[in-house]
C-alpha cells in the first residue's frame, strides 16, 4: 500500500469506534485479515467484538513454549465461550534446540542481543508464517502502554511484513479496556489479578509494582526504549508513513 493509500485509510478510520474500525477493515480486506492475539486484555476485547459480530477476521496466537499455564487456560476458556478455534503457531524445533544448546536455557537474561534472538525465534519467525497469507493484521496496541507506542494511530504500515497493521484500541485507556471486560463478562488471564499487566513468556514477565507503567513487567532488566520484541518495530522504531516519504 502506498503512502497516499495508507494516509487515506488512516483518515477513514480516524475517530471511529473499535467496532466500526473492525467492521471497516473486515470489509476492506475480505478474508485477508487476521487478529494476532497475545491473549492479553486488549486482544480479548477485540476477540469479543469479532466473535459477537461474526466478522470475517481470523484469530491466531503464538505458543512460544515458555508461556504461563494461565495463558493456556485462557485460550481454552476463550474457544469454549465463543465456540471458535484459535489457530496456534509454534517456533521451529530445530531453531529452538540450536539456540538453547549454544546459549543456554535462560539466555535472554545475559544480553539484549540474546533476548532479541530468543524473541525472533520464538515469536517473529512464527508470526511471519502466520501473517503470510494476509494483507492486514489486527493488534491490541494502545498509546498509553509504552513510550514506544505514543505516536501510533489506527492504521500503520508494517514494514517488517509488508502489510497493514490495524490498531482498533489505539486510543483506549486501560480503564476503558477493563470496563468493557467487566461489562461483557469476557474471560481474561487470571494473572492480571496478581499485578501482571502485560503478559508474555513466563521468564520475561513479572508483576508490576504500584506506580509503574503497564509495560514495566516485561523485560524489566532493560531500559524502557528497548522493551519491544520486534513484532511491531524495525530496529527499535516503528516505520511510519512519514518515514517512507524520506
């Protein structure tokens, strides 16, 4: 999609509700759009909107092999509640075995380079396979989740995968998310009740202390501007429409 076309889509989706955004992109991309669900609170909201409105948007998740049991329980509960099957993508066995044999089972604590290698093998490579058949993907990103996400909008160019990324909850607050979950009786990860605000792999996620931001519990040993796994950024930066014009 050209910079002109993405700007047109951004303008079309601007100020629409999350449901209006999802309906618009489901119609626009017609069977070539998917929700990448981390099973986080935001993605559970989007799953609810998709399922209740019978939108033609596929849903998948990544099983890195290091997730919490509570995440598996939530996946099962979600499939039962909405009578749907979430596609699951796994990392390549050979890649994981080689990485662990060379760098150790907990390599991610040793260096940022190691941590990003683990994220690449366990997340980015399977994500690429999951996204390959599609023209657009839906994410649960919100502006107030992190300093790295403040400039995002409803539609972005994903230069990693040469496709469009849709963020229907980009302007929602954390309060908005949890009010929707409670009002609609949506299943959510029980770790949220224990102070886990953003939940990823078990070794790289901890509960958030009072006063810390939403992403403080992810890769807590790294500085805030480095706290992305590569799913949404290229070399630590979101490639935006204005960047493509340079």
